[in-house]
């Protein structure tokens, strides 16, 4: 597996991704429970800027577009925010972690990617023990400190939608990988 890279094209911080963190935390958070039907070996991911990408993210149109245009972030594109980015942002209504992406891109543009990555690493680390945690973790998996004031919550209907959408994205990515 390639080295993990938490930077993304779209502005999401992959360092707090439940899929990327599952090997450390298990499938314990609200988001990761939506992935229980996906074989654990299929959850390998080193971030969207790597060659080892979770099948559900491998078909991301923003990732493909940024790679084709040879840009580091969507905000670097002359067309930003384009129709594809705006359509993708509609997902933010269902997946709260995606809602932060445009603000993150502004920070990257203004302060640089290293500043943003350091700020995100600090934000998504337990205030007591420093252990990194995922977007939807309710407690630190190392010291059990409550993280509810720092993380996102999926409502019951969002959990149902999440299970459907994530499994659909996984199947689509898996089919593409297998040439179907």
C-alpha cells in the first residue's frame, strides 16, 4: 500500500476519514457502520491522491478531473466552482463532513496546503491524548474522551441514506475495477 496522504482535490480532510481510520479504530463510528457489508480488505485506502483508493472513492469525478487537468486542488482550476463541484456539494446535505470542503479550499488557497494540513491534523486529534479520530467518532478510541462536541452526527435517516449511497458507490467502483 502506498504512503497515506490526507490531502484531497476537493477540500475534504482524508486524515479524519472513517474508511482510512478503520484499521486503527475498527468500524465503530457512525459513518463506518454504513460500510459493514464491504469486506474489510476492500477498505484499504491511502487517500485520494494515492494509487491505493477505496473502491467507492475511485470513481470520484472530481478526482478524475483534477488528475486530468494536473491540478492539486479544485480551487486551482479556472472553472472552480464548476457544475461538477456544485453538484457534488449537494451531498453536503447528507454527509456533514463534505460541507467543510469549500471553506477548506479557501484556506488552502489563502494560507497554503501545509498550513491547512497541520490545522486539520490538530483539529482531528483528541484534546486529551492527541490520538487522531474520525469525523463521526463519538469517543476517542485510545482514552475514551467524549468527542461529540468536535465531530459530526448522522441522523437516523442519514444513516439509512449513507448505507445505500456508500454501498452503491462501492459496487460501482468495484465493477469499474473489475472491468464490468
